[in-house]
């Protein structure tokens, strides 16, 4: 399994990302985007927080702690990718503004076609080898083919076959989660997930990063005077990143090669997997806090 995964790592990443976006697209309609006109403040605020505040926090984080190498690249990838489809589900459970969450996810997913390569170039170009050239065109092409095209295809399916769209979306998401499990298993069996090599201090840095992002989003939403439901949606968008896209970009920028040691690529992969696990722990904790707060208000 280890060697097979290394040979096909990129396609494992593409598989789970395409299915996740197909599943998301099958829940979206053009009407969801029209909601932007009805709540411009919340949508514009949430989108700008995603596209500007999160990369800024990552930049400051990298500079303050002097982070270099694979961990810096991993943090940059986390900041450069948009929110994931799971954020919409968590927003629902937290009784937040689900249409707002879906709209911000869709808008930032479209925007990342241009912003992702730009953010990566600004944040990590100094940590790459001297002969490294950021493949902007390749990144944009891969985002278009593995992110935007499946999203549009899913939306088209919902329009022409609405009766099966919900079930289709459910199975796509399940298959995508299976793809992530295969990435974890394949990486582990190939010896590329080594917590000792990653370093316990770096684990603490990733934990601190997600907490700082959550705090920054909460503070900005309060300063902007957004409603609790809108703030909940934006917080979930900031915390729950599209780690699926991160896996695909990692596999593209740092492809695994059998018999070749790749410490930077391994550190990037570990950073993404660790953040992905942490967001799945922090988001449910926030759901509990939000629901408890709403229950106290209603009483």
C-alpha cells in the first residue's frame, strides 16, 4: 500500500477533492448566489475575512515564530485554501446562517482560482529553493478542473435531476471522506507521517494557529456588529478549511517519489492532516457553545 500510494498520491488527492466538490455542487442553486444581494455586509465581510484576514494572520504567525521549511509551507497552504463544504454542515448544527455559509464558500472557492497562487507566492516563495518557480498557471488550471468544474457539474445535476441530487451529494461526500482515510493510511504505511520528525513544538504551533484564526474571526465579527447567526457562519468558514484542496496542491507542488526523502513535502502533509483533525475537534466544540448560548437566551 505504501509504494502504491506514493506512486498515485496526486490521484488520491484529486479523487477525494472532485467528489467533495461534486457533492457540494449538488446542494447549490443559482438562487443561493442571489442571496449575496440581500445581505451584502455579511457576505462581503465574510469573504474579505477569508481572503485577506486569514492570509494576514498566517503571514504574521510565520514571521513572529520564525517558522520555515515545510511547516511554513503547510501554514501558507492552510491560509490559501477556501472554506470547505463541512463548514456548511457545522453552521447548520450551530444554528448559524446556512445560506450565508454556502454563499461565502462558493464565492471564495471561485476567488481562490486567482488568490491561492498569489497567497502562496507571497507567503512561501522565500522558503523555497532558489530554483523554485511558483507554478501559477498549473495551480489555476488544477483548481479550475478539480474544484470549479465539479462544482458546476454538481449544480447542473441538481437542476436537471433534483430527485436524486440529495442522495448523490451524500454518497459523494462519503466517498470523499473515504479518500481522505486512504490518504492517511497510505501516508502512514509509507512512513511519511512521523510525529517525532515533525516535532512536538510544531504540533503546538498548528494548534495555536487554529485558535488564533478562531479568535481573529470572532473579534472582527464583533467589531463589525454582525448578528450571532452571521458571525457563526463566518467563524465556521474561517476555521473549517478545504483541506481536500490542500492535499491536491501539496501532491502537485511536492509529488512523492519512491525511494526519495522529501522532508518539506512530508512536513506539509503532516501540517494539513493535523489541521484537518483539529478543525474537526474545534468546530463541534463551538457548536456546543453556540447552542448553549442560544438556549440560555431563549430561557
